[in-house]
């Protein structure tokens, strides 16, 4: 009886041992990005989504050209990457020549294309006078893929559509 089971176990283990011994390098390779992911996750968790004041010093989350090609818009969010709940965005708008575009009237609409809905909360827009606009009261009430649709007036009413995932 013992002999039978020992034999069975060693037979079952033999191919397993061979498999785990071989891919030592691939395993080490994908253990590293996994470790980096865990680090990122714990970093994000330390900061509540609505922690202020907003910090827009990081890299742009998205850079988009407006529909009529009159403007280019760099989009940063806070928190970044954006998370479910109330958040902020900063739009750095430049004109076709690359100069900061100040004094625009922006109408910002958070939009979820997969569900064809926006939000009932109206975002606020603060013009710094230097082509940098701070958007407040951005409510991403669901996780998923969102757009930030910005109509840029008063001259051309171009639309700039940034898109990103909200977690
Ligand atoms: Cu939705």
C-alpha cells in the first residue's frame, strides 16, 4: 500500500519538479513588474481621492487637439490617475501657434461613452489668465472609461475630447 502511494506520488511529482525547475528566469522576470504594481497600489491607497489641494505638477494624462484644430489641450487630473468620486482637472490650452490661450470660455462635460451619460453635477471653471484653467466639481460617479468633452468658446466652439480610465 505504502509502496503504491509513494510510487504514485513520485510519478506525479516528477513532471512537476521538472516544470518548476526550468522556468526560473521567466518567473523572476514577471515577479518584478508584479512587485512594482503592488508598490503603486499601496502608494495610491495612502492618498484619499479628494485629498487637496490639487497637484498638477505631474505629466499630462492626455493631450488632445480640438475639432477645428484651433487649440491643443493638455489634461491633468487630481487625483491622477483619476479615481471614482469628486475630482479636479487642469486644462492647459494653447492656440495653433503654441502660445497659451487665455480668456476662453470653457464648457466642460464629463461623459461616459459606453453608457451614453454625463453627470448631473456641473463642473466649475477657473481661468488663471495664463491659458491654464482649473476645473473643479468633476464627478466621476462610476469606474470605467470616461471622456472630458470641452467646448472652447467664444470664437470657434471647437471641442476637445480627452479620454482616460477612472478606477
Ligand atoms: Cu456609466
